[in-house]
């Protein structure tokens, strides 16, 4: 049934749910903003009168090119800024968070869009690289930015948004997560001999979704003033997977040619997340609607809840090892 819903939604015309009223004077951070969904999301925010839009990128040259492209197409200069962020480095994550916390007077939206699709096993900071980038560093950076989001909510009386970009592919990765074991999920996922890198991206997004759901449940919007949600943008024509093997790129190109949205169309789902109401807190969004009914039972039943709490417990230990006290600051 999910596949039917997904295929039907690919051809749906999506609205643009931000405008000058929702963005005027606001400050946003978009990770992975030099290309694809991140670039188009940042472009919309600049166009809709945001005061500052931070393009958080690993490649500064590509980031500067993206900034110039945004300025050329929107006619607004001095709004987009390029900041360095390498999610494969915990030091870079901490440096970025410290810079944002000290230099930004407010933060109205944080879009955790950056991700990586790899098909070869490698390590970054002691963990398989895509797990480091897509899950551990993404959650660490989000945790480090929460105090600024909470502060902004209390000072302005508005509701900042923390939006995680996930993927509907995660629902295909249930068996891969079982390899993580019962008590040390990340250790199992770090075993090169058991790792299926062809499905690793989907698996990282499944782990990320479990983590975000627990994260949001522990930080309710009525307590923090911050709306946390997650968005599946659908199949889009972006640069994701450009580092993968030729046959994987070719299969992706075929699918995209048949049914993919453009990156701009996909970015509209992210904009929805950045403007959605409090009822979206902790939920899964797709097609500019709340789509909790897309979640399979195995994610929400007793075993799914156990996995969710175990993943979060392990993540907290890893984040605390990097930045002691970061998970208790709120």
C-alpha cells in the first residue's frame, strides 16, 4: 500500500507554503545548501524576504557559487551567507554550532538537509562514514543548535522549526537494522563484514527517523516553543549518489527520468516542514501533508519503540563523548 501512495504522490502538484509574511526578517540555516534540495530551499527562503540564510556547506567554492546563483535569481544580495560545515568531522560540527550560537541573534529555522549516499565502507570519526554524516553528526548539530532555537522562541514569541530531511527509502531497510543487535545497534552497523552498502543510505535514514522521533518526544513544542518534524521529499533529481558506483548512478538516473520531481519541486516539501503548525511536531511529512499513516507498524509497535529508545540511548552516549553536557543543556 505504501508503494501505491508513494507513486501517486510523485505526480502531485505541490504548493509553495512560505511567503513574505512567513519569512520576513527571519534567520535560517540550511545544511547541504550548495546543490539540490538544500540550494532550492535556501533560494525560496531568500526570495521570501528572510533576513539571513546561512548556506552550511562542506565545499566553500561550491557554496559561493550557490550564493551567487541565489542572488542572481532572486535579486537579493547580502542575505545568503556561506559557512563551512563538514559533517564527517565532529570538530567541524562543534565549530559551526559555536559560531552560529555566538554570531546569530536569532534562529527561526534549521533545515538538517545534508546527507551522503556511499556504496563503499569507510570510517569517519570511528564510525561508518554515512552513519556519521547522516545520523550522528546530524543529531549532534541539531542538539547543539536547540538552545539557540529555544532562546529565539522565548524572545520572539514565534515558533522556530527544526526540520530533518529523511527518505521514504527507509521503509525498505528493516532487515538491515536487525543486524545492529539488541544492545549495541551502532556497533553492529559498524561491522564492515555484515554491512550491505547498497542499502546503507536507506538504513541511515531509518536510524535517523527513529532518533528524531525520540528526540521530538523528549522536547515537546509546548515546553520548548520549537517545532521538530521530518520530511520525505520524494524521488528528486539531485546530486545525491554522485559518488556511488556507475551502475547505481545509472539505475537512479533511469528512475529519475521516469518519475522524479525537480529539486525545486522537492524543496517545497521542506518549506512545508519549515512552516507547518504545532500538530506536525514529531511527525513524518510528505507531499506537504502530515503522513504518519505511512509509517509501518513495525516502527511504532512495542518492538519499534524499544529500538527507538535504544538508538537514542546509544546516540546520547556518543554525543556526550564528543561534547559532554550537550544532551542535558535543555
